[in-house]
C-alpha cells in the first residue's frame, strides 16, 4: 500500500512510501475503524495547505510514514472512503464517508460523536486542530445522496465552503464601502464560486477579475465578472474607486503593483490562497508597496465556527447547502473532470499542478486503489 508525501521545503518534490495495511489491521484498537480511500480531489487549495502547513498546522493532520527527518508531509485532501474494518459500534463495514484524508490508500480513525449523519475523528493528535476538518459525513445518513456527483463534490465542496464564507463576510461587512471588488487569480475554482455568489447579490459592487492572458477567454465565458483584466495590464485598473481586493494567489509583486496606485482607495485586502507559494519569500521591490495595515489572511474554518455559533449547525448547513448546490449546477457548464488511476500516474502530473500548469476548467480526481 502507498502514501504520497510532499517535501515540505519544496512542494514540487514528492515521493511514494510503502505502508503496511495488514499491520494496521492487526493493531486496530477497540473503538477504531480502518477506511480504504476510494477517491480524492487535488486542486490549488491543497497547494495552499502545503504553503501554510507549519503556520496553521496542516502537516499535523496526517503524520507522514517513515519520516524520521520530519522533512516530509502528507498534503490533506478531500474525498470519499469506505469502512473496511470496524471496532466501533454504529459504524459498519461497507459504510461510505466523505471528508478530509491523507493522499494514501487507507487511514485508521478513532470516531467520536457518532450520529446517523456524521462523526468526528477523535485521534489525539487532531484534538487541537480546527474542528471543521475533523468532521466526516456518512453517506447512508444523507437525504437524496447521489453517488454520481462524488467527483464534483470532492472537487468543489471544500472550495465552495470558502467561497460561501468569503461572500458572507463581505456582505456582512457591507463590502467595506467599496465600489469594486478585485479578485486575483479569477480563474481559480474558489474565486469562481465566490464571484458567482456575489453576482447573485444585487447590492454587490462591481466585480473585477484579474487573470493570466491564456485564461482570459475562459474567465470571460463564466459570465460572473463585470470586468476582466490581465496581469500584464494592471495599469487598466480604475484606481479612483474605493476597492476591496480578494487575493487567491499570494503573489506579492502583483499585490504591490495594485496596492501602490490605489493608495488610500485600497480599503481592505483579503488573502485567501497561496498558490504562488514560490513568491512568498521573494525580495521583489514591488512587494514593498503592499499596504500591510489593511491586509489580512482569511481563515475559512474560523468563519465557519463563527457562523455555526450564530446560526446553529442546521442553519449553517442549510445556507451552505443551497449555495453549493447552485455552484455545482453552474459547474456543469465549465468544468471537466480528469481521473488519475493510481499514485504512480498522479506522481507524473503532481508537479505540474503544484506550479499552476493545470487548465482552470479541469478538475483532478485521484483513484488510489
């Protein structure tokens, strides 16, 4: 059995490590389950997990096997798994679950708070990590569950939860009084979900998408941006308008190039992703123009917990469910799903995805087994 690992100091490097499922089964404790991971999505969101790994604790969810140096880690992924061994009452063999997994063949879990709809992984090393990532849904307890949507769900649900949270936070803040919202990396799936959500809000300011020239036609075809500007024409941004920036990429040079002409018109810069992780430590002089006093990192799990407190779990699920259903329906018009049959095949495409070479209208699903 295999576990796909990433070198923490250079996300383009990876390796496959053999794991011992037979030993894991022999060591299974009372109250534990072993799940076989059927499929998982891999997107720019997973790159962000790696870029922020030590800061937020993403490397801690699934400790890497055979990692005495501590230099390797498992990038968390979202997907589906089947319970293939169980010593936990209420969770039988054959039950399918959706949630957060390592890029591996299997995972041993310690379920707590088990209901007909969900459970939490109570593994001790996960206790101090954000609770939203420790929740797992049981497909048998989900009304109107449709297995044919598994791939799209694995790809878009984690991203569109963030999209929902961004829309909600901007709306709750009255868009900070902005006349325009500038979205960097407008072709990213999280940006698309957010822009589609904002397009549904009649009170939203003008939405300006920033993208690369090769992606211009694709972004324009989405119909959710009022204006689209390429990175090589940032001077076309209307710097006279009060502006909120939502940054999905983390490219400091680009941020500086936009912040400087906006000056005091830059009301707030919300950093979401770090797909341009290779620029995070650069010394580009443009980065010196970033208005750090008006910049902040948006941590979606914290917003999720806040809204669960405000609305209750059912209220939160109802609102996000409606949002994500609308986005999934819209995705049928623009997204194609590519499946990768095994880890060896995934290794061949992984480096390209990490450096952003995957087409924005494609979604990657890995089938470990």
